[in-house]
C-alpha cells in the first residue's frame, strides 16, 4: 500500500465530506481513508489504481484534488 495525501478545493460542509468519501471509497484498492474539509489521507494499492485515477474520482464528485508532494 502507498500513502497519499490529497488537497481538495471546494469542500465546505458535511455534504462535501460525504461526497468525497463515497467517491474515494468506491475505488478498488483504497484503504485507511480519512476525509476532512480540504484534505483526504489514504493508502492505495498501485497495482489497482494510480494517483490520476484517484484525483479523477474527486473531480467527478465536483471538487479539485491535487496530491501533496511533501506527504
């Protein structure tokens, strides 16, 4: 498993948290998911998906995600 921190723009409420949580939880290979306003921390299996696909799922939910290069 590979750790990943995403900075997520556009989140402001519990609905936002739930939308991002649902989008990321639906991806195969995502584990240890923690979503907070403006941020998601997770572990993922690189054999099943990559950062671009993870960010794309957040975009499809209506938000903008960028990986944290320092994490």
